[in-house]
């Protein structure tokens, strides 16, 4: 099942996987806060982040560009919180779509495809 963001299947039906970045406390080396101090200093909880990696798949080059343009429209400034569903009927909450990167080449065969990575974050402290 495809990932759904704000009710839209942004990445189509191509293969993809969903992962959650590490959660817990962010730790800083104490010497960065107080000079000549050993050890670690807790800096607060990490933001909850979800990474979707996969391939955009289309029948032709034009279809691939249409998918990329649709994804580009979802990247807003500031990024707005919207519902993200992981493709197996689990809602991951109100996340902000913050980045989308593609691989360096388009693979061509019966279909065309392009690798991608998309990052969604639930910021703990939003300005």
C-alpha cells in the first residue's frame, strides 16, 4: 500500500519503505556547553521524524515529471502539519513535509523510475 500524505498518494505505487529516525534525548558533549567539562549534556527530546525512501515509477518521462511536480506542490513555506499514513493503515500523526531529494539518474526500461528520499518532521518547538 502506498504512503498517503494529506489524503494524497504522492509517491505513487512504486516500491518504497518508511522508517522512523531515532527518538529520545539529544545529547551534546558537555565541553561544547562548558569549556573543559567532560561527559554529555542532555539538550531535550529529538523531533519525531519519518523518512520515506523508494522509487517513483511512471510509464514515461512526462509521467515522472508530473509526479515530481505534484510532490513539489506539497512542499510549502512554512511547512504545514498534515496527516501521514504509512501505507499499512497506521497514521503517523501531524507531520510537516520538509524535504524531497531524488537520485542522480533516471532508470529507463519498460517503465521509467527515479529513486527518492522524503523527510517529514513533527517539530517539538515550532517558532
